[in-house]
C-alpha cells in the first residue's frame, strides 16, 4: 500500500506546472492574442466602408438648374466631400481641396486678388508654403509641382454627381475637363 501512495503522490507532483512554464505559456498566449488582433485590424482596414454621400463615394452635389444659376466665377465649397465646384465659362470643375505639394487643405479666399480673367477677386491660397491657384486649379505661384487634382463629374438626370473615389491628377487645364451645364 505504501508504494501506491508514493506512486500517486509522485504523479500529482509531476502534473503540476512550474511557475516558469506558466509564465512562458502566458506570454505565448498574449503574443497570440496580439497577433490575431493585428491580423483582424489589417483585414478591416483593407476593406473600408464608405458611407453614401461622403468622401470616397459618388456624391450628389446639386441639380443642374442650381449650378446653372451660379454666376460664372463662383467657387462653392463642400466640406464633407472635400471639394470645390468651380463655375467657369465653359462649365464646371470639381476640384480636390488637397494641395499636390504636401497635402495641405487649400482654402478658397474670395477677397484676394484674382489670378484669372474671370473675376476681379478670388483665388486658392495654400497656407503651408504659399502656393496660389486660380479658379481652374492651375498653379500661379509657389512650390506646388502641378495643378490641383480634380474629380470626375456625371450628370445623372437633373443631378450633378461627383465621384470623390476617383482622383484625377493633371499637368494642365484642358477644356475636356469641364462638364458643360
């Protein structure tokens, strides 16, 4: 009988986990959980969900009649969509507000001297390094390497729709960039 007790008590001591083993398993478990979280975060970030009507989707900006009522030379800002609609003689442009130089937000300054022949006042002024643009988004002064980017515009029935998910880089202004309204 004594031998049985020794054998049983020996087994129970062998089944106990040491502190070192416990800590090792704990660390590996924590690393595994962190690894799973990193993989999950990566998968989620690769499939962004764009809310309808916000930046990165097609957005209904205005009706054709509303845009036709805008005087030539008007620049309207749509903050949530991150764009300007510039009403020009031949139509409209949807101009991205991001400076191609360093990515600063470029505000429209309506009381500054104009850089084009459409109106006496109004231009885009980049506050970061002094980039100046006209109503066409063309660089008139400063370090920006190219004009402001634009978005494609569609006329869907009576609505003007801008695709803010497609950014068009350009080197110059061309009449084909205008959407006639």
